[in-house]
C-alpha cells in the first residue's frame, strides 16, 4: 500500500477522532460552566468546609463552602430606605398595564451593583428580577419605583405588605444554625454542590429574594 493510500485511509478516521475529542471537551466545558442555582434553606449545622441545610420542601442537603465564599447579611428595611440613585433588586410579576408588582425589594449597599438588568426569576410563574438604579420614588401614589438599567427601565409597584430588606457585607460568622439563607450553588466536577455566595438572614429574617 502506497503512502498516498495510507493517508486516504487514515486521515478521515483521525479527523473523526479529533472532532469527537473536541466535542467531549466542549461538553465538559459546558457542564463546568452550568448556570448556578438558588437553594433557599435553613441552616441546620455548620462545619469548617460545609453546611447542612433543610430546604423549604424539607429536603436535607450538604453544601460545600467555596474557599472564596462571599457572604451578605439580610436585614429588614423600609420604603423610606429607598432613595433616588439607590441600587435595588426586585423580584416581581407583570401587571396588565406593563408595570411590575413587587414580590420583594432588596436594597444594596451604597456603591455596590450586582446582576444589573431584567431577567427571569424563580419565585413563581412569570416572575422576573430587575436590578438597577432607582430613578423616581413615589411613596404617596401607590409606592411606585422607577428602576433603570443599561437596556431600559421598569416601573415597579410595591404593595404595603411586600418585604423590603437590605444587604450588607458579612463573613462566615453569619452562617449559624437556625439562620435562613439563599445559597448560590454550582455543581462541582465530583458532583458536589458548592456555595459561592450566601445571603443570610440576621435575627430571624428570611431572605425573600
């Protein structure tokens, strides 16, 4: 068999193998960058490297703590804590007039912005999250807030019974048994669930986001 014949025979197989290997790498990379999930749960036990928690549905989970874990405390706030130029987040559902009805409002610390934009959320059917900078706050007319973000703005109506909370930077000392939290979790290569960010209620506060 000549060299040319050998090349014609083996090059397609090598190309197929290369494509298969590339596809496997792409799948692995996609899995490694899978979107994080939110685990809403109560802390049952705290260890050096993990948390034992119980979800609202009663499921028991063990969550690993990332070495660079970011912790924020969640405390009660009021509509008066929301000012023009405040950065807030609000889970909400649509109203017939195109505005949004808040399910909760979270006030971020001064100078901190996170998750800016408007996107789907997981607090019920058609729920969304809007994170942005407050324009107008009209407390005397239905508690309406205008929230601006790079691609647009939304008007959000905040009913009187909707929880309003504030975030503050905290550390692992906030992770205590009995505390309620929202834990941002990613799946590690070994299948374990790793907490990268934790929003933890202080003094019995249940993070509403």
